[in-house]
């Protein structure tokens, strides 16, 4: 696996070199250099055929003293298919019940048991994306709603669990201002993950994160609808990109489309604690596809929504999970306008195969698409005490006995029929229990 950060100015050079087709990021970098920097000297691929440096009209051909003759030899044309097993999960929303229970006698935290029941869902995946809804950082003590701060041991736990891509695109990313954001970026920089959706500055926000897996290049972009009315002041470190910055988003998505086989866009949008799509989701999502997005991952509503294929301008198919809902959380959704509770405890774990067909000029398709319901479990004796046994489970494994102990069943009357009303938003062709 290789992770590359591609500045847009260099991306423009690569776009020119590739004559409008998607450019495949080379798997070769000069000896002794870091994989995270891509220059215009790297190979590009057009119509499924690798090109030697300087072969494309207008391409910059640079040779450094560290390069060998081997890097200038065209690679054999590939045939067959490459497959990447992809997974994504919704809001990892760490309330006080969760971190209080996870605190150990020595003051450290252990969150591993919170995720262990879902371990089978992530096994065998190559790329697994998590929306980290709260700031994982060392600068502030743990805190809960409405201004979240989360111990770094949560990050350790989700990485150990198997997530290797972290979206920070959410409305709580500025809960602790610039200091909290930078501290969280420092933490994620220390882990072997790709993270995106929040950045150190404007220059950093213009670097497109690209991961190469099994010969397939995947770009990641993230945008949020708002940050709860909190903004960074001029001159403060930190940068986020809001959904209403349409010109900037279009430019970034179009550039990413030229750089990578697959463009993944995380969108923090939707009406909170409702399953239905709103007007903005229905208007903005097709625009992303028009500009070049292949896979859209929706979060924010704390309630799952539908998912579907969308037609791409090139004749292919994009896919959108409009709302994954929550992953781990102990949210009590008491403010629903229809008086129905329990939406926040049921979410989607998305899984699909990204298939690159070399015999069809590197065409990309999504196969074996699944939307797997998961449920956050927690128990308690009253609303005023800390809850316990906090963990997230595949809903297919969740027994009636476990349900009888759930706080939302005990205190709010949420039952399987209630949750089935929400699960019905998942189209039958994608609904899976594992």
C-alpha cells in the first residue's frame, strides 16, 4: 500500500500529460525518497497502457541521479481484473458513557471491547474508512456532547480494529478550536493511516490524498455542511472545506478524477436524526458524480438512509451511501419530530468490491455492494447514571436477550419493529446480514 499527497498544481501538470484520461499514479519512486510526494516526473498511464517518461506530448520528463534505467522501461500491459475490498462505517461518536467505562485503574483507556463484536465485518478488507466524529487528541481532557474531545486510545483501537482511512469531515471537528484540530492531526500523522477532511492550512487542503492498493489508485476528499457555528479565525492554523464552496469542490473533484481510478468523497450532510433525504443531498450528490466522484459516503444525520447507483457522464456507475448513520455511540435521540426513538442506535457498515478491468481500458465498477446493519448497545439503570456494556454489534448477531437489556428498550420502548422501520430504508438488493 502506498499513500501519496498530490498538490493540485502538480496535479494540473499530470492532467495535461494524460490528455484528459485518468492518470495512474506510478508505483515507482526514486530510491531514498518518500512515497508521499509525487512529481510530474512520475509515470502516467493512459487507456490502460503505461508510458515511459517523455513519451506523452507535453509531458515533463525529468531524470534524477537516483533513477535507474529500469524506471524508464515501459511495463508490460496488464490484463484481467484487479479487486480492492472496501468498507466504510459511519459516525464514531464517543460519548462520556463510552470513555468513562473504558478508563482503566492506571488512568489509561481501553476501547477494544467496544468494537470487537464487529471484527468479522472488517476482516479481509483492503481499505476501510471510518468517519471519526469526535476529535481524537492529546491537548484536551475527554468531554462529551456538545463539545467533544476523545482520548487517543480510541484512535489506537479503531486502527487495531482495521480502519486504515479516517475521515475528519464532520461538524464537531472544530469543537476545540484550532488547538484541538492541530493536536488531532498530529495524532493521526503518527498512525499508519490516510486521513482527510480537515487540514493544517490552505496548502495542505489542496493536497489530494491518494492510496494505491492492488494496482488501483483511490483519492479521498471530504466536505462538511457546517461546524456548529464555530469558525477558524484568520491566521489560525487549520483549514476545512464547506459544502457551499462549490467552485473549490468542483475543481478538487475534477482534479482527483484525473489522478486516480476511484474518487471517494465523504459528505457530512443530511437532516439530523431523520432517515429521509433532504433537498441539498438530492441536489449536491449528482453534481459530485458529474464532476468525477465515484463513491460518495454520507454521514451527519445519525440515522441511516438509502443507497443507490448513479449514472456517470462516461457511462459508468457511481455509488452513494447517502447516510451510514452512527457506528459506536450512546446517543439518545429524543428530539425527533415524529416522536420515534432509536434511529441513532442503528447504522450501516458498507462493503463493496472495487473492480478494475484491464481488458476494458481500466474501467472501474463496484460489485458485491452491501449495506450491513449494525447496532450500538448500552445498558443502564437510569438516564442519570453512566451507562455500561457499550459496544457495536452486527445486527444479524443481536439476540432478543441482548435487546431486552438495551437502554433504549428498557427506558424508551424501542423494539425490533421500531428498528425495522429504519432498516427498510436500505434497498433490498443491498441489505445484508453478516
